[in-house]
């Protein structure tokens, strides 16, 4: 039996803000039936630009329900800028703490909020759009792991599992999680020195564009794929369409295939041109 | 928790110690504390009582007293059986077991698999049944042991242990069965079977925690797990846990008496409970309905999560278990339900009710009174439930699953 605080118990047995906001401004859905918990958050902005109403629907255990309800209470009255800064820690603190094995419930709340804000801004939901999927069982990316490690000062794989579930399934990604933690803590502070190429906003000639695409793939994309046993090959560039082919483990891995296109595209858009579209062609 | 009435329907986890058992045990703490191995009469009288308890257990199982070894728990009995089979047949390094075993066997075998032993984990079908032909085919020249549970702790599905024992005997292979859930609920007469070893646990049949039994058929090669003194005829070292052995004997005698009631009155209670629960929309029973323990019902309430259900039940004084991830101590739902291919929509919302002779009609009424409201409340909150409702409305000719 878990040791829940009285506040967790209260928000579990008498949750507030259950349901969906009518005509919501933002909708965030995270988790899945397979994972064992899921949260759908809806919010509506008031005329003052602050969150006027927020409601949740949650499938999950007592701490997932309590965290979701707590989240809706916390964000009401916040501007989106304020809400964006809310972390899983705020949710856990609001509830007087959660058992460590249940911290992932608070992380799910933070992710749903981020997803809802991104939805309001017309962006893709966070976890599917950025980063490389490290834990295939629960679909957790390296960026999520990094963020939760920094926010909550986590140093062990076990803690990462408690907060994100990553590593809690087949356990195959445990070494990769350790590598991420090593990177986060041993080389901290490591501001990622990304100097956007000066040419980015200038119109590029075709030659320049091709060269920049090749460089970006080489520098930003290939190392990440190789770390995962895969590779990428540039097949052709047709106007703004970049045709690539995935090699090795990447090509057969359904979980990463879905996110990979978006990952490559986001990198190319960041470093080359906002108009690029990545298409995968079979080798 | 209201602190008033406790409706205990978690007997596959542990059971109430019978008052008769407690009464039988009490004199052996402060008054008759002699060591059965001692040469004096004070200890010798205790030895006679230990033998009487051994005879009681043998009677329940249809075995001879010499075939009964007292251990500390069911897990020790399982570990002893497996390690003995390997140690007594050093050339044989293969084990056949199933994917749905209790961790006492499953994790032991998984650990052996990392130590150079070869383990075949047999599949089960959607109803949780084994394919006996596949089992026979899995047995090889170097198979040291087949270990298959008699009844599953989560679903109550009963495997044909006696039939499996025959298959193994015909191939000259030892057969061990974890019968922790079956003893006292399934009639058995081991003298008429080919079962080599059988594990049982006291606290599942109204004895206290901390006492188990390993049945070792006469003529079965045996190497002890606990090494040391000569206790238990050299098969389990360590001073006998006398009060608990006495309790085990008393519980075995009671179990023999209650076997019929388990299969009539308790079964009827379980069936009425299950029928009532199935009236809740989108629910299903896990496991073969026919080949099942009389006291167990694993019901899945789709689109809701088990821990939430258990906590609401608990606040009504009702004790049950779940195979959901949040309660399994891991992040994935029960290995038994996954092996059966129970969909995730249902595995996370599975609740196991396991009854005993101490349950009453009023207990069943109480659960049936509260359960529909609990499920409805949680479903109102579940994003998947509203999606499921929409699909249902949008699908012409939709039939309830």
C-alpha cells in the first residue's frame, strides 16, 4: 500500500475540475492505455489572457488523479507564460509530496500542460515532436529524461524510472539513461553552443542549401542516430523536399520511425530553412 | 477506512488464521517449548506432536507422513524442489515451466536461466490454459524438472497437474507443482498420482504466515536446500518451528473438513458476486470459467485503473487485489494477464476477488452495492471511457463485448 498524503487522498476521493472545458483554447493529451495512465487537459483563456478554466480527464491510479486535479487548480489564474514555467515539482509540492515511485504522475501533469499550451499555439505535442526515443516501452525521449533530471535533481536511473517510467519495462535502455545522466551531471553546465548559421535567414542558393543540409545532417542528426545503432542517408533534394533514407536499426524500428522524420525535419528547419520538408524513402 | 466492518476477499494473498489453529498453537510457545530433537521426555513429547501434525498434512494430501517436509513458506518449498532436481541430476540442465507461475518459481527459473541453465517457459492461451502437447514436446533428454503450478493465484485457472505428472512420468522426468492455491480447494490424493514434488503454504489455508510444506514422493532423488542438522529426516535443516508446524497440522485438518464447503457454498458466493459484477458495462472475467478454483474471480473493468478501484473499495472496508501496473510493484500489468493476452484496456482494470469459508452472503451484497458506483465515478473521469462511449454510439450494430 502506498503512503499517500492526506491531500493526495482528498484530491483522489473528491477531485475537482473533472471533465472537459467547452470550446477549449488548448487541449493536451499525454499517456496511453498501454502505459497504464493517461491525462487529457483542456483549458480556456479569459479576456485578460489568463487561464480562466481548466479541466481534466484521467485514467490512472490515485496519485495520477490527484496530480491531475492539483494541476487544474494550480494553473487557473495563470498567464500562459506563467503556466509554461510550472514543473512537476510544483504539482508534487502542492500535494504535500508523492511517493517516489509515483513521481511520474506529476511529470504526466507537467507534460499535459506543456502539450495543451503547444496545442494552443498550433504546435505539435511535446514528447512526440522533439528528441530521440530512448525508452521504447514507454516512449520516453532523451529530452524528457534530461529535463526531468535537471528539474528534480535526479542522479540515478532508478529515480528516472520513478519520474518518467523510462527503463521500467524491458530494461534495455538502462545504459542509455545512465549515459544521459552522465552527460547531464558530469559536463554540467554545458550550454549547448548552437551558433545558428548566419546564412540561415538569408535566401540560400541551391548549392549553399545542399551543402548546409549535408552539414546539418552530419553534425546534428547522424550522431544521434548512430548512438542508437542506425544511420541516415541523404538521397535527394528536390526544391524544399529533402529525401532521406534510414539505415540499420532505425529503418526497422516502428517507434522511432514515427518521430524520426519530425526530428530530422526540426533540425533542418532550425539550421537551414523553415520551409524544408523531410520525406523518407525506402532504400 | 471506516474502521468498522472488513469484507475480506483477498484470500489468495493471505487468509485469516482459523481460531482453532490459534488455539492449537498457543501451548507450544510458552509451555511446551521443548526441542523435538532432545533426548528428554519434555522434548520428546513435542516431537510426537510434530509427527501428529505431519500425519494431518499427509492425510489432507493423500500422502504418507514420511513424504512431508516442513519448510518456512511456499517459496522455500518451490526453491527446494527446483534446486534439488538440479543438484540430484547434475547432467541435466533444462527446466520446463510456464509463463504464468508465481514469482517463487518464475523468478527462480529466470535466475537459473542466467546461470547457464536452459529454461522453457510455456505459453498459455487466452483462457489461461496450457497446451499439453507443447508441454510434452518441450521435454528433452536433458530435462531435469517440469514445474507447473496446480492453480493460478491471479485467475484461479486450474492446470491438469495429475495429467501433466503422467506425461512427465512416461518420459522419466521429475514433476514439481506449486499447489499453494490448490490445496484445500481442489480434491487431491497424491498417492494416486505421479507427482514427484508439491509445494504448499500455510497462510493460504488459515494457518499463519511462516510455515510451508514440501511433499517429496517416496523414491524421488532429493538434495536438501537448507544444510545443517538432521531435522526433517535430513531433508530440511534447522530447528523445527514447532508452534507453526502444529498450526499447519490443525489447518490441514480443517481444510480437509472445509473442502466440500469451498466447492459448494463458497463457489456459489463467488458465482453470485461475479454475475453481479458482470452487470456493470464493459467488464469481463479473466481465465477459463470451467477449470477454475471455486473461490477466485478475476474481473476486468475496462478503461479504469485497478489501484483507484482498490482504494475506493478499501474505503468501504472491502479488501481485494489488482493486476494493474500501479499495484504490481512494477510499471507493467500482471505477467499472468499479459501472458494470456488480456488487452491493456482490461489488464490495468483487473480486480481479483478471492473468497474463503469466512465470507457470507452479506459480504457479497456489500461489494455488489458499492462496486457499480465506484466504477461509474472513475469512468466519468477516464478519457478513454468517453472515447469508448462515442465509438459505441457511432458504430451501427454495436454489440456489447
